[in-house]
C-alpha cells in the first residue's frame, strides 16, 4: 500500500475515533448530570430535557466501543506503516505514540470494567470523560510537537514515499 494511502487511512481512523470518543464523553457527561439531578431532592428543569439514564448509557457504550475499535485500528495502521518503513523502533520511542498507546489502553480498561460488570454507571462515565481529556492532550501534542532527529548537524524529520520522494519538516 502506498505511503500516502496509509497516511490517509491512519489519519481517517484516528479522527473517526476522536469523533466517536467525543460523542461518548458528551453522553457520559450528560449521564453524570442526569444521575446527579435524579439523586438530588430538587431536580432542575434540565432533568426534563435529557434522555433517560438507560438511553444515555447505551449511547455512551456504543460510541465508546466504536471509538475504541477505530482508535486501535488507527494505531495499528500507524504501527504497520512505520514497520513497513523500517522506523518502528523510532516510532515506539516517540512520546506521541506512547501517549496514544496509553490512551487506547485506558479506554480498553474502561470497556473491560464495563463488560465485566465490576463497575457501571457514574464510575464508567467519569472514567470516559477523564480519559477523553487525555485523548485531547494526545491529539494536541501530535499536532503541535514534531519529533526531531539530528542529521548532519541540522534538526530534520524526513518521510519518504514508495516513489523515492521525500519531505523534510524543519522543527
């Protein structure tokens, strides 16, 4: 598969996962609001406009599962691409990749807890919201921090494609 195609596949999967995780975090946040409104003795008007806890939970889990699968596929496509370019060791040392793997693993833990019935409801929703902030940090870092390799005394990062063309990004 061509480098540009792999880049689009990797990027598309990651951004699709981010959108699914955003939906999961929003539904989890609404779940927390709805749950606290129901527990209070004086529920507010927002209680009347929100969907039921069961519906919010279903939306949350479906979007979380979809996002996790897409994020994992995006990470694996990136690792496959790096391994194909013989730069897998370099990628695994990159803080962006480490943070992405950590985020994916934490989402997997949340899903495992939810599937095993060890934890439900507010704990899972709060975990999803917290990990979403880690995902946002991962996306922010990925787009604002470029890894630097010193070659010939100048900091550059070079990517090549199958046709021999290469691009240099100066930091």
